[in-house]
C-alpha cells in the first residue's frame, strides 16, 4: 500500500482460540500440512535438526497450545533445536530476536498479510509472540479474536 505507513504491533494473546492457518517460509512455501492434523486442524510441518539428528516436527496450529509432534527424532526437554522449511531448506531461525524468557534462539514464520509468529526453539519453553503489520491501525483499537482471524 504505497503512501501508507505500516505499523508493526506486537499482540499478546493468551487464549487458545486462534488457529494459525496460513504460514509460510521466507520464500513463500506453505507450511500447513493437511495430512497431519493436531486438534483437528492442519499442523505446521517443519524440518527439524537437533544435534546430529534430522527429522520433522508438526507444530500445534492452535496459537498458545504445545501439542507438537516429532517424527524421526526426539528432542529432550530443554534441548534447543533448529527449524527449516521442508520445501527449500531455508533456516527459520530469527536472527533479529531471542527468547525473552530463556535467551534461546527463536524461529519465525510468516503470516499472509505481513505479520509474523515467533517462538522459542528450546523445547519446553512456552515463549512465543505474534506481530501483525496493519496499515490501518485497526488492530490497535480492537483485539477481538474475530478481527485477528483475518490476519492468520
Ligand atoms: Zn521454503
Ligand atoms: Zn525460551
């Protein structure tokens, strides 16, 4: 939107009502996986590396819920993994930010309208946040879930 300044807003969401449906890697690959559902919703499929092991992780698509499923490896609690796009292999580590709770690296996933979801890469750490870019600043006025849904 030329001529309009975009505002990035960090959103604190405590409820487990939001279902992340459209996330991509920085190269635009869709990461939601219809064939593996968690809580009845398509999970977010990522390639995962922990020490010398490679595998996949299916992230719980309910924002704030952590019923992730590991495949091909197992990460101990407290282990810090690394996530990659299963399509192009790009690292999803967020080089601009670290976890506010444990200082571990974080991963970042892109939302359709320029927003992002970030989460801590340490297993067992629950820190995560969502940033939404909104040209109209409507989101600043209303944090209702039905408004947020349109960003996911
Ligand atoms: Zn990709
Ligand atoms: Zn953390």
